[in-house]
């Protein structure tokens, strides 16, 4: 393994991807119309157990479409976790609305339901729940608050294909769910996104908005301002081939995570994201957290692993730390998200990793920890 580079993620194209893409090329159906769009949407709706699945060009766009379809506009507020990828907060900002940032809970690192109530104001329109790194958020508690205040729920499931909350697929519990198919996701279309919902009117609104606002009954008549947020037939062809193998992709992620847990169970310096008994974790990425007080810099450890040919990533910067959202910080601060961002490392997690790869990563992690701690001493 010495000298080998192990990336933090890589797509696995093990099915009909080439056949379906070549079919697009040979038939010249390469744009945003074609049979693979319809087949991918139908198959993803069946996978999630919903009435409607609607393709779009990426996961950020999926969030923007969901917010617009739900009527979010200037002056509105939408509650979001501060610990998330920036797209979650950006999509709210695209609508002229204000993201209201809420801290994480310490076990699963998701939006803390206990902190939501204090963030609700007369301007609050809804809540975006992020199923961070593939672990579902506590949806019953969040749903109770949303119902009490008449708020919508968008599930940002970009990282959580196949995850379940109490037996229900994530993305299907709120008013609308959004998914990403970026190259590092559990299944991929290169770039791409999907929205899922059981609400007929909401689905129709999303479909119109993503297609330039054209009236579905009157070609080239545009009664509203819309967007060109459509997915291409080629991307949908990739997505359909990936979806046909999704059980394999999901099973491999879970297996890789189990190997990490077994290899690292006696390493006192690190912990990882808890898996609640009511959850099915999708393990988009396996993330460790350095324990507080050991005196070791997360960045120094990542550099040491890089020297061993192992790519890692830091946990997302919380939104309140970013320059454009700095003014949105609450007086109480975000101690959990700050600690996670300071101490967290994403380890390589993708379906093509072998047990030998994971053993090498964990052995290198142990050696790098010892080396860094010796340098401190």
C-alpha cells in the first residue's frame, strides 16, 4: 500500500452506464428531453416510495426550486442547521430570504430540535433539515414543532440516499425532499439533483419553475418567471444505471463504515457519528472526531495522513463562520458545531474501497496520531 494514493471519494460505474450513455449519443437525445429522464424519475419515485420525483441539474438547484415552490421570498426566514454544506443556506439567500442558523446536537451532529422553538419568529416560513453525512435527523420532534407553527419542512437529503428514519426513507417525511447526484455522492450523474414529494400541486409548480416557467398546456407561453434548471438525458442515463445498482452501493458504504468502526474501536483519541437505534445510516462519508483535550491539531493530523497517500477532508465550516453569514450569528453561539468543525475529519468512504485499504488507512491514522502527539510532547 505504501506510495498509493487513496482518494476521499470516487464514483463506481459498475452497471449499464456506458450502454445507456451510448444510446443517448447514437439516438442524439443528449439534451433535457428523452426517455432516460422519464425512466430515472419513475425509478427514483419508486425507490423512495413517493408519487413524484423530479430531476434537475444539481442539488443546490433542487433546494432553490423547493423553496420557490413553497413561496419563500424577501422578508421570510427559514431555519437551517449552521453545520451543513453552504448550498443549504445559499438557496435560502437566492430567494431573498434570511437563513436562521441553529446549532447541532452532539450525538448525530444534526439540527438540534431542542433549539428550534427559540428561533421561530412571525417571519419564519419553514425549516430545512439536513441529514448530515447520511444520518437522519430527529424528524418526529422537528415535525411536531413545524406543525405547531404551520411551517413547511424541506429535507436536504443530498448526502443520504437510502437512509431511513424509523423505517421511512429520508426525503419523504417532510413536504419535499432534495437529493444531489454530484460525483462524490452514493449514486451519481456527475452533476444532478432530484426533488421528491407526494404533493401534486407542489410537484406541478416545481416542474414549471425548472422548465423556464412554461405553461404545460401552452407551448412557449410563459406566465411566470422560471429557470432552466433541467437535467440532461445523458445525466439521467447515468443516474438510471446507478439507481439500478443502488442496493449494492448502499451495502458497500455500510460495509466500509463497519470496517472503520472495527478497526478504530480501541483508539481512544477518536470518536465518530453515533447511529441511533431508530436510524438507518447511509454512511455517505465516515467521519471521525478528535477528542477534546488531547492537544492535537486536526489539520496537522490531516497533513500527516496526506503524506501517507491518504486524502481526507475537514468537516464543513459552519455557516456562521463564513463571511457572508457572519452577521447571522446568535448571541448564544454554536458550541457544538464549532467543536465538530474544529475536530472533525472525513476519511475516504466509497464503494470501491477494500478491507485492505481501510486497514491501511486506520494503521496510518494510528501511526500519524502517535507521531503528532510525540512531536507535541
